[in-house]
C-alpha cells in the first residue's frame, strides 16, 4: 500500500529536515493552497475527503472546522489553531513517532489548517516528557521561519501565521480540548462546560480549533492530492490511512501505517507477529486505555470507526493493548482505573470520588479480600460513573469502558478471585496487596 | 503551605534577571499576565530544580496573581515540583502496557538499588523517583525516563548497569 504519513520515516527513525521534506514533495500542498485555493475551497476538500479526527473521538474534521465563524461573521480579533500533541492515553504511542521523525509534515498541516479557518496564531501543545520531539519541532519551526513558511505574508500570499510550541506541565486531562485550552491560558486544566464550543469561544474567548497530531498530519496530503485520492486509501468504510499500534506481550510490538479498515487479525498477527511463545490471546483494548475490551472472536473485524463501535468498543487512538492468558484481567483493569483515578482533575464528584472508590473495590478483589457483593458495586459504578451526563467530561465514562467489558467477558476471573480469596494469576507481582 | 513571613516578597531579590527576562518573553504573547503562569513556573523550575514558597510568592506577585491561585496551578500539574528534587528526576512508567510487560518487578529492583520509593530522593540528592502516566513508548515497554533520557526494554540487568555507582554505595553504606 501507499505510505502517506510515514513516507519520510525510515527504519533509522531519524528526523526529516526541511531540505529532505521539500525534496519529497513537502510544502507543495501549502504552495498550491496559497496560490490557487480559498479557505472555503480547502474546507470543501477536507469535508469531501471524510477525514475523521485521529485523536480518539473520530469526529469529522471538516464539520468541526465548519463551525468557525468566518469573514464578517466573525468579530475582529485573533483566531487560533491548536495541535493536541499531549499523547497520554495509556497504550498510545503513535504521535510521538510522527513528531520525532517528520515534524514538517505536522507543521505544514497546521499552516494549511490555520489558513482554512483564517487563524493567525497557532500552538503545538505537547507533553513535556517528549523531549526529543520538542527539540525536533523547535528546530523545524526555526527552519520554517527562515524559509518564509511561517511569519508575516507567507510565500507572498498575504496570509500570516505565528506558531508557538507549548510543552505541557503534565496532566492526562490536558488531552481534553477545553482542558487543554485552560492549560494554554495558564490555568488549572479543568475541562470547560460546552456550549460554548471552542470553535466559537475557545482560547482567550476567541474561535479555536483543536486537532490531534495525526489528523493534522493528513491535511497537506489531502489538499495536495485531493479528496477522491484520500478516499481510495481506506479499504473499508472510512477514508485514508491510520497509524495502528500494538503493545503487550506480542512478538513484535510496534506502530504501522495501514489502510483504514485493515482487519484486526492482520495488525495483530502479520504486523505484531502474534503472541509471544507460550501465551494465548485473551482480549484486547482496540484503541487505548479508555476503550472496551474485545476478544479473539472479534479478530476479523475491520478497524473502522463504525465497525468497532458496533462491536461495543471504540477505535480510539488505534493503538491496541493486548491482554494475554497469563496476565490477570482484574489486575489490568485495576492498573487502568488507578491511572484514571490519579489523573482525574477533581472538578466533579462522580469522577473525583467515584474512581478511587472503584479502585478500592478492585484492589480488594485483586488482593483476595473481595466479597460477592463487590461485583454488584462495580456494576453500579459502571452504570452511574459510566453514563455521560453524570460527569463533567468524558474521562470517567472512558475509565469505565475497560471495566464494564471486563465484567462482561472475564466475569469468571472476577469470581475466581473472590471465591478463591487470592489472585489466580501468579505471573505478575500483585497490586494493592 | 505558604509562610506568612514571606508575604512581603521582593520580586527582584527572589527571581534572577534572566528568569524575569524569560518570563517577560512569555508575557509578550498572552493577553493578561496570569496567562503566563505555567510558563513562569517552568522557567523558574528549569533554573532551580523546583518551586520554593519564595519563588511561588515572587512569581505570583510579578504576574499580579494571588499566591493561593498560583499554588492551585502549581500543585495541579505533575511536572511542577513544590518540593526539592534530586539532580535528575526518574519518571517511572507504571501504566498498562508497562505493567503487562512486568514493570512491577523493575520498580522493586529500582527501589532496592536506589533505596527510595515513589516521591523520595536519594540521600546524595542524585535522583528523585516518581511515577508518570504512560510515556508513549509502549512498543518498547517497560520504560522510564532518567532526566531527559528515555530508557526502554528495561530489565533488572539494565537497572544494575544504569546505577552501578549507586549499587556500590548502597553496599558500602549499609
């Protein structure tokens, strides 16, 4: 298949500098748009391409952008384009690769996105631990200013854009777009109530678009080569290619660019090499730590947003976490809940107090202190904390997804912990004991 | 947390000219001063390793914020340190993929070698050990960062090799 997002990424994982990026067609999409296309033309192409957000929610990018007030419908002042590079979802490691190895692809996509919504200021909000990506993006931004791709009157078009890098001070909730905006404003990263949506009132109260790294990396290619070309890349319902990843105890964990709609079996068996010797596949989270478990029965499903949704999970980030038959499912869910409880911003009660309660119940079960009625408690917590509308944002409902599906698929394991008074898996150090 | 005696913090004696100049650089592109709060905390922390009460007071004063508001921000973020840390901070990933790949055993080994648990600093001030949310290197699990360096595919031998000087010291002292 044709490599799009990874075409400049070699096996040595070295960064692509401006010269190498331009030599492989880089900044052609930008030149074309500034010379021939209006912002409306660009929006139409992105909408027609059916690009969906790669950060986890899968919201159509063109539709998201279409809510930004344009021209005389917008009050005078700045508009902002923000790249969400705060990759902190447990099990997600795709944006790191894109930023470390091809920073210009992201920057070109951001300039084009800013042009489309008429933004004059843009930020890359990147997690502070990504020190290599931060340095490489910093170098790439300097190259862009020197070459006239950023700053005033870009390539003589009259369009001006400044781009800043903002390394985060670190909290998972910063990945939620309104929390990210609060963090950019120097505040605690509590999510905001919606509406108003950021497209209308975001950073500093001005129209703001927040998109994931991988989403933005697609933009220049779509503008350069067209919506129809982009649609042909997918092999299922969705358009384009996708960064898919596999982690856990497989032979060859990694991250690969594959067509949208690639069957899970191909990713797991042909790319990740299948399970390590002596281990069987028990289940997997298809799109990071806040997605529902699927099982070996689902291996022939296509990795498309709707297909995975109909199976009861979410494609999320597209980075799968594999549960093998010698790792405790209760322990795995406990690890995830512990993460989400720690990363709760503390703003609303069901999340701030509910997640530690869930953690406590799971710690009891994992360490052999569980009681039969604990399973009813967990079911209640799933139904209450997991319901969108009971919480201020999607963090706690997301945290409940692996738990609710573990209760469905691995109920026996929970029962064995309780009836046996200990964790039946001895391959790992037990948590919470 | 905040010492009442330091309410009258003198900004220019608490913050260096370099720090103030870098904070000014951030103020240039925010519409109001408190917008640079996180950047200012990071600038000062980069020079001093952590944010003392005195630094916090001075930054708050410089940004026209209350110390309490800035404290709420400083304590919210994982990578702003309100206590002294060692020369290098070890960010140990204990999230799901690293856990599946056996990070609990590595953590135990690390604690044995360094003689510290989460939140603690080694006696020689060389290292502070803290857990970190998923480091985004799950294909190379288990992983951790020591200072700015990412260490991947961790096993006990790698921990021994990384901290071989510590091993000897621990043996000698105990």
